[in-house]
C-alpha cells in the first residue's frame, strides 16, 4: 500500500511539473506518431515498389523544404518564445499573422517550384506535365504548413495534448487510405499523406476553437511582425540549418544515384528521426519552460539533459540489438540501410548535447551565435556527406552527418573554455 501511495505521489508530482507534463505529452505524441508512421512505411514498402518509395521520399522532402524556406519553421519556434510574454490581443495577432503569411509563402514557393521543376529536379517533371499533379502538390504543401504551425501553436500555449490528438489523427488517416491508392503508384502514397494531413488540420482547428485559446480573426498584423522580426528571422535561419541535411540529401541521392538508393536513405533517416523526435520532446519542453521562466534555465536544462541522455542510451542499445530485425520488416532490400542507421544512431549523444545548447541560446536570445552554431553543424555535414557519398555510397552520407555533429561538440567545448 505504501509503495502504491509513493508511486501515485511521484506520478502526481511529475504531472504537476510543467516541463515533465509537456514532455510526457510531446513524447507520447512522438511515440504514437512514430509507431504509426512506422506502420505506414511498413505497409507502403509492402504495397509499393522501392522506386515508388524513393520518388515519394523526394516529393516529401521538397514539400518540407518549401515549408522550411517559407518561414513556417521560424514562426513555429517564435510562437513558443513570444506567446508566453504576449498580451491576449498580441497572441491573436501573432497566431493569425503567422498562419496567413505562411500559407501565402508556401503557395508562391510551391508554384515556383512546379513551374521550374526541370531546373530543380528533372526526375519530378511529371508534376509540371500533369496539371492535376501540380495542383495537388501545391495544395498538400499548404496542408503540411498548417499542420506544422498548429503543433507550434499548441506547444506555445502548453496544450501539448492537442499535438498528440492532431498527429494521431493524421497518421491514422494516412494508414487507412494507403491501400486504396495503390494503382496510383508513388502518387498513391502522396495522396494518402495529403488527405491524412487534411484530417489532422480539421481536428486541430476544432480543438483550437473549443479551447478558446485565441479569438478567430483572419488578418495579418504587420506591426507585430516588425516588432519581433529579428527574433523570427533568426529562428527562420535556425530552422533551415536544423532540417536542411535530411531534406536535401534525398534529392541529391535521387539525382546522383537512383530512386531505390533514395528509398534506402529515407527509411534509415525516418527511423532515426523517430528516435530524435522522442529526444526533442524533452528538449522542446525545456524551451517552453525556459520561455516562461528564464530564471530556472540551469535547473530545467539539467532535468531535460538527463532525460534525453537516458532516452538516447536506450535507443542506441535497441538499434544495435534489433535494428536488423526492424529494417527487415520493410523488406530484405532495406537491409542495405542497416550500416547507415548504425552511423546515425552513434551520433545521438552529440545530437542531444548540441540541441540542448542550441535551445539555451534561443531562450537567452543569443541570436548571432544561434545562426553560427546551426550552420557550423549543417553546412559541413551536407558538403562532406555529398562528397563522401561518391566514395562510400550511402555510408558517406552518415559520415557527413557525424562530422557535422562532432563540430558542434567542438564548438561547445571551445565556448566553455573561453
């Protein structure tokens, strides 16, 4: 009885701690979304060819790049920092200004991409030759931007349970629809993803309205954008640097090697991304709490770091023990991704330390160092990964990623010493 009471007391204490509570919901969201995403890919690799998976992975990467360069990523992180200290009216202005600008930017950028696709990636020329495919691509890009922003909005308002609901709805929709579009080949996977994302958006809209976190008013307030422009801009460049590696490499691999090789990279990267999403749950909770209470940065950082390193250790052991079995679920051909997955996994400790350091910089608004630190990791990783790819194949991509993360650790040590 005493043990039960103590256990309940511990659970109650953890839930009362905003960092752990938000970490729990974000982590649960990432675990469930990761598992459902894993099921989605497992079904997709059984129903569709590796060529279809490769083409889809590149389309997915292109949309993610468009969202990234449209400022959506910068808006999401900026909301987490700016909402806690904003007045009720400013919160409304921030949310709807970011939503409207993001959708407009994605619309323009995706249209430009489709129009000049023969310049960007000739192997995706079908998006330009088939007007319907091009229209669907642009529409789904807007859906994806909205979905990403809703996650940022709910996180900023400490309603991370809504992130869980929205992400689960999206992933379940994708899985249910996947077998229905097999005859459309790679576009079938794309249709499933886009419609599933739309389902998640509808549910997120409903949750936002029901919670009455903001008053619905579709307009753009340029004054609030100007007021916070520097912080938004830094977050914009920071988001680009953080995500660029995983989004550019599939395109490079498709153009240099083949769609099949792009598929092998994509599967390894998705598994690795699922693991890092678990880690980012705790790291983002540190960001939330640091934004609400800057006086307890060190305390929250240490709690977040300990939790993240424990998760990283468990993940590394699981991948080295069961990685081969996991990849075999996608088909024997995807065992070609195993060594690349091992290399990505080795970097997890470096990844955790680098991300915690980066979030601390954002909380303290050390914006110049934030940009330098991000690009110090990303640019060498992309350049070395691309060059080494010619000598080591897919393993070269992993070596490039490891080089970038190592440079981040070197920078942190250097800054601590001086």
